[in-house]
């Protein structure tokens, strides 16, 4: 018993105490890969969640060994599948009995490990294109609830993984409570540009309601994806496409002045002054800095308007 306690003390000192619940998953329709996690521990995502486009995903938790993240991804780059990668990681680690790890590869094959020295309630489920794992849970119903939610929720991979986390919390979640959460999704095919490959990269490091905040951030992120699409459409000179994108973002956040503003500016570019002017008048009334910004858009070509129409805008 003493030797077991000494070993446990070693891993408590050397490893982050990331007791938690997580999901690693694959979307067969898009090829996207993802990981989502929630814990009563500060900034859990920096320890647990690892992903690389076109390669795979690793979630390393319990008495977490963060090296499993980069090591697991590197092993999958050599051609090992999820099951072989997980075995290689466990075989190399004397602390395997204290670890909990989920792995998914670029084909959607999944594997999971729960060491016999994990703190109860602890367990995992490996399903088609996903694995859920949890330790130090209030109830043993947590990870089955995660599996059920992921399988029965429609939507994007990010939305389905978030639903799994919410189902875990509804079953009691981490017995200590909740503090941080992460949602990470990468593309199935790497572009060589990391900033494009990371499709969703959201973290809540310290919050009384991390999943509620994570869901809010996912909605904001989705709206700004529409905004970015609108910007790209303007660069291409496709103002109709830009207007549709800006309008979609504004519909999600109708009180967001910036979304309203760029939508209105794009309408001006399309010659739809009658529609744009009331929008701009309302925006300027709430924050005059948008009025000050407007003439500065002409030089870079973002606002294309006659001097006469510009004066109409500035007099609103």
C-alpha cells in the first residue's frame, strides 16, 4: 500500500490534476476532428485538448500526462491508428494506471483508456466516430449520457460535442463542480495554414458557468464567421453575397452595432441608400464614433460612394 501511495504522490506532483470529462470526435460528413472538455480546474483546455488537422485528436486527463498530446499526434503522423497510438502511449508510461486518455484518428477510428487507479466515478465509452471519458464524476451515468447526447444531437461537430458536455453536467458532472471548458475543432484536410485549419478554438479558463459561456462564445464565433465571409465577399467585389453574410450575422445578434454598421456600409456600396441611411442614423445615434469612422473607409476602397451621398451620410 505504501508503494502505491508513493507512486500516486509522484504523479500528483509531476502531472496536472486535470480530473474532468471530455469527448473526442469525428464528423464523417466534413472530415472535421474535435475535442471538448469541462472540469473544475483552471484552464483545463491547455492541458487536456490536443488536435491537428488531418492527423487526429488526443484528450489526456486525470493525473494528466500532457506529453501524450504531442506524442500521440506524432505517432498518428507515422501512420498508427487511434488504437495503436493509445497502446504505444500506455506502454511507455509507468503512470498508466492513473491516466485517462481519449484518441481519435483522421479516419474517425476512436480509442479510450481509463486506468484502474482513476478516482471514481470513472469510465469511458468508445462509439462510432467518438470516445467519451470521465473521472471523478458525481455519478456513473455521466459518460453514458455524453455518448447518448452526441449520437442523438444534430448540427455541426462543435454543437454535438457541446451537447455532450451539457449532458454530462446535467448528470452531475465533476463532483467538485465546474470551472473551465474548451471546444476545439480542426479541419479534416490540412491546408498548411494553422490559422485556417483551426475552425473552432474556444476556451473558458475560469467561470462559474463555463458551459453556458462556451455556448455563448460558439454563437458569437458563428456570427463572426458570417462577418468574415462578408469581408471576403467585399474583397472579391461580390456585394450581394456580402450583404447576405452580414445579414445572417446581424440576425444572430440584432443589437450588435458593428454587425449593423458593416451591413449598412455594404448596402451603400450596392447603391441602396434608402435602406442604408435609416440604419446608419440609428447606429450614429447610439455611438457617434461610427460616424467618425465612415469617411476613413473611402481611401482603402471599403466605402464606394459619391461625395453627395457621403454628405447625406455625414449629416444624419
